[in-house]
C-alpha cells in the first residue's frame, strides 16, 4: 500500500498517519510497502522529497550509525533546530535559538566499534539498523581518517581476542598524542599475549590500552588540550563541537570571578574557565575528579580550583553552597538535573551556562528556572553527531 510521510520523528524515521514509522523516509514522500505492526517494511520511495540526496557513505544501506544521511544538510539543520524548538514550546517556553553549529565530516574523535570473528577473518564497524550484523567502518565518513585507518588493525585484534559466538567492543578515543583504546568482551590475554598486545599498541599509536576494565599498558600520558582523561572517560565527540560549547559557556560566564562546575567530568569546561575565575569542580565519578585535579596541578596560568566528588542526583549542592558563586556551569547526563535545579531555584546564583544532550530534560529544567525568575537569554544548537538524531544544546540563563 502507499502512504504519505507527514513528519520526521526524533529518531530520524519518517512518520505517516497511524502512526506508521518508515525508516529513511522524508516528509512529503509517498512510500510503498507492507505494514507490519506500526512499521512499513521494505519501503520503496514512489515520490521522493526535494530534500532527498544520495547518501555519500558507501555502507549507508547496511550501517545503522547514521539515520538521516539521505537528507540534505539544510533539511537536517532545520530538523535538529526544530527538535529543540519543539521541546521548549511543549513547555510553553519561547525558543530564542541563535544558530546551529554542525561539525564537519570525518571529525568524530570518539567512537564505539563492534568486532566479530568470521570464517575468513573478522569484521569491525557499527551495527546495522535493528540488526545483529556489523557494517565495516574503515570507509566511515563520520570518524576521523586516523580512526578509520585503525579499523583494519582492530580486525587483527578481533581475531586474537574474540570468539565466533560473541562480539568484542572497542571504545576508541583519538587524543593529541595517540589513541586511548578500551576493549571489552574479549578473552583474557595470557602474559605472552599481553606482551604481543603492547607491541601491537606501539605499532598503531595506541598510547593506553585496557582490556575488560584492566589497564594493560600505557606508553604516554594521554592528553587532549588541558585535559588528562582517564580510561574510557566521556569527552565531547568532536573538537569543533567542543569549541562551540566552550565558546557559549565562556560567553555566559563573562567576567564572573567565582564559578561552580556541576557534573564537571574531567574538566572540559572548568579548566578553560579557570583561566579567568576561581572554579569549584563537582563530579560524581572519583576518577574523573582526580583527573581534573591532576590537570589543574600540571597546568599553567590557571586560577585557584577546588575539587569535590559528589553524587548530584542524590546530594545536590544546596542553595547556601551555590550562593558563594557568581555563576554556574551545568552539563548533566541525559536524565537532566532535576534535583540540582530545585536547589538553584532557591539560590541567589545570578548566571547559569547550561549544556545538555537531551532537549526534553533541558526543557523541563529550563521551565523550572524560568518560573523561578531566570531569563533564557539564548540557545545554540550543536550538532556533533552528524547525520544522526542526536543533538546538543548550549544555553544562557540569568536573573537580576
């Protein structure tokens, strides 16, 4: 049967009346196929959208990593901006969106690959859409060229450490001086295999290697700008996206002399902020807090910083603690910062630089702040995960 796509969902699927979900379809398109449940399977585009383009990636049809590569850049930009606008408007809030920052192709410096042995060797890449098969990533247009070149050596590791029944996971981060590689789901290496792994790591610019949560070896201190991230640490996906977020945070902080960084990670925003202000770092993961402190002690030209490991979901900073600061940086995980926001509402904190990876929880927390007297001055949308449905937000709040 034929159906007409009326809109694009938050996961990148086309949606027709019903609703019926159609993978890789665009609004306005007429699509043929068979409906199974709420999904049109094996869709055939009868009338294509003017925004449809030929996907540039050679494995797009089998890889599940990109959901909207078949749409023009201008369409994707408007769609991602619209996701943020819709989340705010659903809460009755104006959406003062200034701009969209889109990271270029081949710029992702952090990725999780899957590896599986085959009869003739191994395959390493990303899972296909809703499938167990893996699409090779050596020609990926999202990750950096250096990371794409690492895929072939990772196939060698998959043969060494993987089994025919299970997959091996490779968390790869490209740093300034090499790769940080954390492997999971692998066979425990023998002492001889460990020595061989270190030779492999040296040959492939892997400066830190962990297997199943255990550090196997480290050739050098991994660095990324002022950061000294621990193994597997969360980092912004692209240098471009990180720079856009940092510029937004800096703009909001202005001339603040004392800053608190909530959900600080290993110091992505707090270390740059310390160039102009005293900063108190609060993070729930002890290893990340320690990494931020070490980076500060080894850094130059930074103001005074203090560090606190604290679960902000269970024990947020209370209003009296927040009142000591001129501004706050807040970058919570996808669940948002509901408990911490409740304390901010009753504080005298004048400025908030907010970063979020979830428009829905951002809008929820923004609504609470605005009802408490804060102004949402502006919102920037940051697209680090090109061609995916993911979107990030940087925003500025203030009150007199």
